């Protein structure tokens, strides 16, 4: 993705949108898979998130991380779907496990829960720290690029990233990739 | 050769400065630095991306086209519905205002003329607009804070 694609997306250019979908969907699928364990459902979540992003493209200011904005939309879309699924489960007792069924340790679910905890922790960071983590660690932007996008000095980016990682470290120690 | 990527290590020297051995020794000996670097690596790993199914991008762009058509159709329908709603509301409120003025005129023994009809219709339109503005102000949805965090 180039910054021109981001600008094109904001102005409603479908080719720029296609380039973004191509580029960022794998990242967004990883986010969706932190909330749902079914790959087909996760693909649906990402597709819905892209359509919502397109509808709301005028709301993205152009400053900060476009990927960060897309991650937030994907996460919210996944959470909405999860809530709907839970409320459906609540009214269909036939699908609930019978009492006395021993709980089976499910590695996949544990992994989803751990991934979700990390994403939730990033989402709870103060806005500037969250943006910095996304730009530097997830988008892989240089300190200079991140500073230009955030409108601050490079030293501020370094200090903010350090503070963000200090906040996240205790949460990430239990999570092994 | 089992050495890590040399290019990446050369890049690292730009960060570690002119005494890379010293800086690396510090990282190895300092638990705080180690855990912060570990956290950064885990965040990167978490967001490394998952392969999407073939044709996913085309599917999204096609869905966008379908959504665009549906939105245009529903906007057209909504536009016609809104015009009908406004007309009905103005007539209803205007008629109410007219009946009120007739009743008031009967009490005061005054016959309502064309001016009373015009004033009633204008009053109806004004009341409708004021009601609509007030309802809009009360029903503005709050965007979720997490969405707002991505906007500035």
C-alpha cells in the first residue's frame, strides 16, 4: 500500500480500495481470528469490515494509521458478530453442553483467548500509544515516517513506543506465539 | 550456516550505535529490556497476517458493487418516502392549525378568510420543521469510543 492508495480510498477510488483490500486483508484476518475460531466466519468478518470502512471512509481523517482504523473496525465487527452468536446460543438450550460434561482443554480456544487479550490490551492503550504501536510494530513504518504521520518529533515517537511497550509487557509475558 | 539474517543485524548496528557489543550485552543482562523486546516481537508475530482464501479481494469488490446498487435503490425509496412523510405532516399540522383558528374565530364571531388558511399552512410547516429538528438533536447516535479512537 502507498499513501496514495490511502488518499484514493478516502476520495472513493475503487482501484485504491482494491489495492488496500489486497494488501491489508491478511492482517485483518489475523485480527478476526483472535475473536472467531472459524476461518470462513473470520473471512465474512473481514469482508463486512471492509464494506463498513468504505461506507465510513469520509470519517478517516488521513492522519495517523489507516491500518489502525481498519483494525478497530474489524475488531468491532467481530465483537458484534460474537455478541449476536452468544445471544442466539442463549435462546437455544439444545446447543448447550449437558450438565456434567467434562470441560475439554481446547488449545485453539486458549490461543484465541490469548490473542484477543493482546488485541484488547492494545485497544485500551491511550490513543497516541496505540497509534504508535500500530505504525511502528504492525505497519513496520520507520520512526521518521511515524513521526510525520502523527505530527510529532521522532524523539516523541520513541518515548511513546517505550511507554506503550512498558504497559503491554506484563500482558504479553503469558502469551507465547 | 546458521547465522541470523546478516542484513537485519547490520540494520541493528544503526540502532545500537558505535559500541554494538556493549549494547547487546546490556540487552542480554537487562531483564526489563529483554521483556520489552519480547513484547515487541510478540505483537509483530500476532499481526503477521493469515493467508486469505483465493479470490477474496474480488469477492469484497463485488460485494461493494452490490451494496452500492442496494444503497442507491434504498436511497431513492427513502427519498420518495421522506417527501410523502413531509407532505402528510404539513397537511395534518396545517389542518389542525386551521381547525383551531376556525374554532377560535367562531368563538370570537370572525369568519376565517384566505389569509387564515395561508397562515395555518405556514404554521403547520413551521411546527413540523421544529419538531423534526428537535427529534434529530435527541436521536444523534454516539459513535463507539473505539471507533472514535481511530478518528481525529
